[in-house]
C-alpha cells in the first residue's frame, strides 16, 4: 500500500458519513464497504503481523512528534534565554 492509496482512501472516508469500526484491526471504514479495506484482504494467520506493523507505525509517529516538540522547546529556550545574553 503506497501513500497514494492511503490518501485516496482517506478522502473517501472523509466524504462518506456512516462509518463502522472494524472488529479485527479497529480502524474505521465506510459502512457501504462489505468488508474492511484495511484488513479485508489479510488472512487470519497474517493478522498478528499486520497489527504489529500498525503498532510500530504508531510508535514511529509518536517518536517523530516527540523529537519535533523537543526541538521546538529547545528553539524557544534559545530565543528566550540564550539570545538576549548575546545581544546585551
Ligand atoms: Zn479491519
């Protein structure tokens, strides 16, 4: 699944109002779909790997957000406390 696919399915979900939560992967999908587009094509024995990959993706995203916030804080700290001492 590439980024184009993700974007395409996201716009489809954003437009369609009724959604339901998948019992297997716990992601939301349009009610008109007869099976979950996220895991509908995945066999039962592959589900564990798929859920693990989803979890890893979530963790990676949280890590990126953490790094971003940390650098933002560092930047604010430098601007507020370190720079004024040089400008004096
Ligand atoms: Zn699913």
